[in-house]
């Protein structure tokens, strides 16, 4: 059956994306569970504001290192093996954190979990993007982000249900998806693009024929890969003028995804709302509502990135995030977080979550996995992930201090201003990648028509 359509190609691609995206589930669960566990950890370990920020930020510091280490590993040993290594680190970190009896061991365990998260965030989106057909790449890569927010939501539900139980059980449940990821990846194929660049052309052809509807389409795509590149480039390639527009667009989105404040809400919402007069149970329920909003927004975004486009989605939703944060900040500033004001506050934070997660968080890993040339895609995605985690580290280390210095109202207004900045950044520097093959995007870098501003300059000439 060389040319007839094979629906099983789509089925296999979906299955590959689901298993690989389990790394996102771990990413979300292990970063989100601290939100609820922190209330118990503060009591059990007598944490101060600073030590609470250090325990929270340890996983982010580990992720920053993990995403940098994963790039050369994935280029040398392959995307699949690197994901399996991350799964093993997830298991190790989860066991240690569950048994921790001191702050030092707790921080160490979360550093190990961070290494796994950083590696997963760097390589899973690339793996899915390189194995997906162009017309479905957006939806399938967003499956990773969907898994992240599902993991976050599960962690919020778990935190609420186990609020009277032990934080050790909260962390220990993370071993289940880690085992699924490790075992599942053992049976999945390598990325056909990585395989081809290693010179294993027939193996790459065999993989593509399994995940494309026809042999002819698989062979045509393989030829495009061969024509585009045949070797890995050094990291210095990322800073050459022709690659720079991809670097600016992807790293900019990665930074803004965090600096716009979404993880500040995820990590510290129960603490902020508890301090504002909400009961502990009510504060945790607010986090559950935030988690559900994240999931629904990502489901919508998974459809919209291919229906509307990546750039169009961000430009349409970011203004809503700005308005929601202005309202949220105003409610805290005037102290109207009781009675009807409490409902307005919760609606505002859910609105912000929907508009921010449904735009920047949906696009960040997708755009990063799409825009770089194949020869330096792993290294480029490493910079994207490092930027994301570096900004997240700043947010996790400063949010409670910002709230103490500016008040919750001033902090949310600051995030509103950064969301407005994100809108103008996307407008100027981020291209539309919907429906374009990875090789077509690489060609647009080479001919200088990649970014919106570049295209205007070329047309003006």
C-alpha cells in the first residue's frame, strides 16, 4: 500500500503525542503541587517568606539547568532517549521528596525534579513537532501544554482533597505518570528528522511511512528534510543574522510567558488569597477553579492555533488578560475582597488565567519548536526553555516580596503592564507559523521574510 491513505498514521501520531506529552503532565503536577503543599510545609518546617520562596524556586533552578543540559544530549543520543532520562529523574526526585525530613533534602529533591522538568520542556515539544504533519502540528504540540495544565489542575484537586492529610502523599502520587512516561517512550520511534540528520535515511523513511497517510507524502517530506540540512550546527549558528528573528520571537515569548505573571498566580494564589481574608479551604478551592480555567483555555487554544493561527490567537486574547489584571489589582487595592467583591476577585483571576494561558502559554512551546532551522533546533529550544525557566525563577523568588512591597493590587497592576507589552511584542516580532512546514519556515529565515517587520521592509523595497 504505497500510495493509498492510511488512517493508522494519524492514530499512531496521536498515540505518540499523548505518551510524550505525559512529560507535560509531570511538569504541571510537580510545579503545581507546591501551591497546596506549601501551606503544610510552612507549618512542618517553620518556613519563613524567604525559605518558602527558596523551596518553591528550587524546582525552577533545576529546570533552568535541565533544559540546558538536555540540548546536547538530545542532539547526540536522540529525542526519545532524552525523554526517557527525564522520566527516570522524575522517579528519583519524587522518591527523595516523599522521604524528605529536612529543608535541605526537600530543596535537593526539588532540584532533581527541576532537572527532569527542564529536560522535558526542552525536548518533548521538539519530538512531537518533528514527528507531526504540518497541518496537525499545532494541535499535537499543544497537547504537551494541555498535559501541563491538566497536571496543574490535578495537583490543585489533590492539594484540596489531601489538605488534611500529608504533603508526602501529594508529592508521591507523581510516580504514577513518571512510570507511564518511561515505559511508554521505550516503545516509541525516534524523531525522523533527528534520525535523518544522523545519516540513517532508510530508518527515517520507515518512521515517516508509519506516521504519514501515504508513502508518497512520507518520501516527499524526507526529501525536504535531506535538502534542508545534513549536519548539526554549533550553538553560534543561533546568533547569526539570518537565525536571529527566530531567536527574538521564540525567546521573547518564553520570557513574557512567565513575566506576565501566570506562575505567580499558580504558585502563590492560595497564600495571597489566604492573607486577603479567604479561609484556607476557600483559597485552595480558588486554585482548583484556576486549574480548571487553565485546562479549558488550553483545550480552546489547541483548536485555535490551527484554526486561527498562533499569532492571531495571542493578539486576540492578550487584551483580555490586561483588563482582567487591572480589575483584579483594583479589588485588592481598595480591599474589596469580601462579599460580592470576593466573587469579582475570583472572576477576574479566572478571566486573566483564561486569556493568558489560552494565548502565551499555549504558544510558547509550539512556536519555540517550530521556528528554528533543523541544524540548531535542539540548541534553539534549549535557549527558549532556559529563558522560560530563568524568568520563572525570577517570578518564584520575588512574588511574595513584591506583594509585601507593592501590595497585591500593585503587583497585579505590574503584571497588567507586562501583558500589554507582550501584545505589542507579538504584533511586531512573531510570525504566523500555521500550516507551514518546518522546512518552509527555515526558508523564510534564509530569504529574510520571517518576522512581520521583516516582511514589511522587504515589500517596501
